[in-house]
C-alpha cells in the first residue's frame, strides 16, 4: 500500500510503502484527526515509524502499490 502524506508548510510530501490495508490506514487517519493533540502514526514495510501531528496534515492519499512492468509489451 502506498501512502502519500501532505504536511502543511512542507514543500514535499511524505511517501511510504506500508503493509497495512487501506481500511487500516484510513482508520488511523480518522482516529488521529478525532483525538485532541492527535498524532498520525504509520509503520512502513521496513518497520520504520512515521509520526505526523494531526493538526499539520494537509492530505493523505492511499493507493494500491503499482507493480512495475518490465519489457516492451503493449501498454
């Protein structure tokens, strides 16, 4: 699962590959936004934790990981 996180006042977005499902990530985002002084915590495929204060979130994009095609086959 690819997750892109936009952070307010940051010129670049955070991109991470997570083994969590889209529903799990969406629930974590919703829970962080509901909580007072909430923090969005995600874990990537290598076990690294990403912590973002919920009040600084601009957007969260959740997408299936795209498999890369190799070769010269038809598109």
